C-alpha cells in the first residue's frame, strides 16, 4: 500500500449513493466490536438512515481515498427536556466511528470526529454522547470527552 502522505484523502457528507457501503461498514464495525446477534440488520439501518438524513436528524462524514470509503462517522440528533448540563435539551449521539485498519493512526478518525462535532454545534446540541469501544476511548478522551459513571440502560 502507498504511504498515506502520497494518497489524497478527501472528506464528504454521506449521501444515499454511498448508503449501501456505509451500512455494510457499520455492520462490520459492530461485529469487530463484539456483536454476536445473527439478524439481518441492513433493512432497519437503511430505513433509519433514509428517514433521518431526510429530516436532518442524522449526518455522517466520510473519509475517501479516491472512490473508496476508508472512514465513517455518524451523528444522530435527539431532543429531550432541557436540564442543567444541557440547557437546549439537544443531544448529539455519536456513532459509526470507523476507520479501515490500513488507514488507522493517521488522524482520519480525529478529522471525522471534528466534523460531526461541528455538525452537532450547528444543530444546537449542548452535549455529545457516545458509548465508546475500547479502541476509541483514547481518541475521545484526547478530544475532550469525559466519562459519565451514571450511564445505565434497560433493554426492552
């Protein structure tokens, strides 16, 4: 493989044209992070992304090496009643942070993260949240994310 410095990495927003590849990369990412469920998640992901890209509550930036997607990011926007830690009540939920293993440790994830965090600012979010993989913790901590020991979930 060529040195990354000799490759022209570009960044673009996700469109429906790249959606099938984006969805497959998301599924691969979930598997890499340890997901073991054996269901066809692609139709549900396609439905989600189509609806939320259309209404502006999901945005993704892609890193491209020519026509190949080599990195992904995603930000879903949700709103809940304002609280002291987020007076707008608007929250960015970060997801789909993934870089092709051949391109890791080159600053691509940091650039993608910066772009989707900027999108959250433009949307009026007061906070961004993520459930980080072990691999991503350093990236998010270095960016300024803080751990929240109060996070819990209840599976329905």
